[in-house]
C-alpha cells in the first residue's frame, strides 16, 4: 500500500504478464501487431525501432508505439524484441540481436524459416529465440498500413519449437493466443514447403496477372471502368511490396520454383484444351479446381 | 376513384414505369437481379422460368419470383424478358425468343457478346433486343446464391446499342441505372476483348492455381489450416461453375488464348528470374505489377 507508484505499476504489469516490448520494423506487420499488443494489454511499454526515420516518425504520430529508439537502446529497455522486417534483413539482424541480449525473448514474423533458423542454430542464445509466422498480411506496406484486428482467426506457425527455451515459448504462445490466432507447430522445412503453396505462389500469380493485363490492355481506362470484383480479388496482391517479396522468393527458391512450374503446366492444360475445343477436358479441369470448395470455406 | 382495384394497380404501375418481367434462368445472376427488381420497384409482376425444376421451386421458396411458368406462357404475360442463362444456351434460345415475342423487350446478361449478336443480327425483331453485360458475379451458382445489393457500383456494358430500338434501350438503361450500375456502351468485339482481360483470365488463373495447390499440396489439412486471406482471394474464383465458364472460354476463344499465352509468358519471366537469382529483374517485374495500384483502388 505504501509502495512507490512506479514499483506498483511494475508489479501489476508483472502479475498481468505484461512486458516491455520492442518492435523492430514498424510497417504493416509490426504496426498491426503493435495495435494488438496495446489493445490486448500485452505490453507495459512499446518501443519502436525503424531504420527509416519517416516510418519511425509516422509510427509515433499514429501512436502505434510509445517511443522510438535505436536498436541498442531498445534491446536494453525491453523484455521482448519482435523483429518485423523483410526476410533478407532478418538473416543479417537476428544473429546480431542474439549477440546483444541478456535473457530477453526474441521473435520474428518472417514468411520463410529454413535459412533463418539455420543461421542461428548454433548461437549460444538460440533458446531465447522463437521462430513465428503469422499467416496474415495485406497488399499494403508502411506504418500507415497497420490495421486494427489483424491476425485474428488466422494461423500462427511456430517453427522448431523444441529449440526454444520453455519460458520464451510459453510467453510467445500466450501472446498470439490472446490476439486470437490458431497456433500450429512445424519444422522449418515443412513450413517453407506449405508456405510456397498457400501463400508465395498466390503472390507470383497475382503479380504476373497484373503484368499480363497491363501489357495486353492498352486502355488503362477500360481496366478501371470494367474491373469486376473477381478481377480485383485475383489481382489485389499485385500491389505488394518488392522489398518484402523478392527476398521471400529467393530464400524459398526451391519450393517456389517447384510450385511455379506446376502452375505453368496447369495453365498450359487450360490453353491446350481451349485450343483444341476440348470442352470435356476443360470441364474436367474446372471440376477438379472446384474441389477447392471442400477446403476453402 | 371508382375504378376497379385491378385497373388502378395497372395504371399506377404504368405511371411508375413498372413492367411485367420474366427472368429466364433463376440462378446467381437472374436471382440477384430479381431481388433488385423487387427492391427498386421496377417489376409489377416477376415470373421465373427455369428448365431445372428444383431451381424454379427454390426460386419460389426464396420469393425471388412471384410465380413460375414455362417459357411460352412467361413470354405471353410479360413486357420484358431477361435471359440469365449460360452463353452457349443463349445463342440457341435468343433467336427462338425473338421469334415468339410481339413487341416485348428482350435482354441478356451474358459474359460474351460477339457470337450472340451475330446470330440475331438479321432477325426481324432485332430492335427489341438489348445486349447487356453486368460486370458482377460471385463464385457461387444457383438461386440460393442470389444476393441483395448485387450489381451496385459496378459497370454495365451495353453492346451495339445502335441496333436496339430507342424505347427498349431507354427502359433497359433506366433499369440498370436504378439498380446503381455505371452504364457504358461499346461494340461487341471490343467488349469481348476487354472482358478477356478483366474477367475471363482471372478465372483461368484461379482455376489453375487451385489445381496447382491441390496437385502439389498432398495435405488438404495444411491448406485448410494455413490458408491466408491472400490465398483465399486469389483462389476463390476457382469455385465457379463449369457450366457457365466453359462456354464463355469457348465463345471468346481467340481473345482468351491471346491473353492466356501472355500470362504464361509473364509467369515464365518470374520463373527465370528466380532460377537465375536475378533479384534486380525480379524487383523490376514486381514494380511493374505494382502499377496496377494506379488503376485498382
């Protein structure tokens, strides 16, 4: 009752499981997570780190984070460090962050995992790191793209959980559960394979579709005026940021190429059946595709 | 004041521009249009015609139409006949309907136009027919797929308007305007070209993507659990009905093949740049695709 206010706060936060959290990269993913951490009262203090000064400034202005620091300062004052940066930057930064921490928890939100986990597998602080991939995103980027209610009801994959310390894993699981995600665990290799099928190929398809239409349809105005909801839904991912996606495709090269070759083969079947007026085979191809109804909604 | 109720109704309907309307094919498109015709008070009486007895029954049960008749009866009691059937059925049925009408207005909702307009171009009743294509749809089919608020804020294309009678054209324009569509006019050939780019190719892409993932991903459960919003949005059109889409691809064969070949070429560029680790070209390809931001939203 007579304890100083500061100490009271700290005690209450500890009891509530609240942590001092640093988010490195306050863009779409980091910013959207920041909103959830605030709303679900998971953070007692939220520090933003961003090498782009304008992003950091915008994140403060939007009240996504409580303050902005450089990486070293942020690591010192935080219990948890969340890395929300492109996967090529992750493989460089994660080992450096593990070098600098004492006993803090470190996690990332990257879309590829094999290479990243390989890079730090023998690091003395390996146990403090939890590899996570929230299956959520939009085609927009930057702090102004951050949205309320992100991640909810989506899958969260934790990779190679056995290599993380029990306390780190427990807190990370609790964080994502409170945000409303469905938790799954798998090995990094399996993750990268599945991610190629259910996420990476969709982006390539969408980029290529946009380029096809922009190439063939000489009248921008016609696209603008005639675009149906169907076109918009297949092409919307084509707005996605190359700084995020080029490194994903490169790091998951083998799986992405494998699924991309199959996709080209499937499109070629459509082409040939139309060329040959083979309505029967075309119908069969579409009926096969309709089987996706079993799986999606 | 002393007029019989029946005559009063008829007079009021006439003043309000209401028509007795028959919809042939009460599925997704016809059913959704029926809801709009009711809500916007465009129909004084809505008759459904469907060769599938279960569709007709379901349409009545859902109150999409006031009554069900066979085609000949429906033509006799209606001022307007709307054909909402697959495009292969349209080329057979439209000439027969024009044979049977007196002075009624006939329109269709088909996704391809060149072949259809060619078939009836010399018909003595050509002027009574208005060729329309509302750029709206969903991946579902049948009367139970009919939805409220369909067509609103979407483009409506009228093809070869000069070949339709002025009064028929005026009423059809008024109908779509009241539903909230943006009216455009173009020749059938231009329509089919643009439709291949902004609608037909999206469906082929989506069908082929579903087949790719169903082929490569042996674990249905993994697709189900991991599927992100991005995957769902690119693959949702793959649920679309082959009875509707096979005839569209066949009737628009030349344009569809042209754009499909370009799409395969674009995907091949992505494949080659990943194979060669050519990050620079891959970035360029994605930046080009990002130009779709100018056009879509």
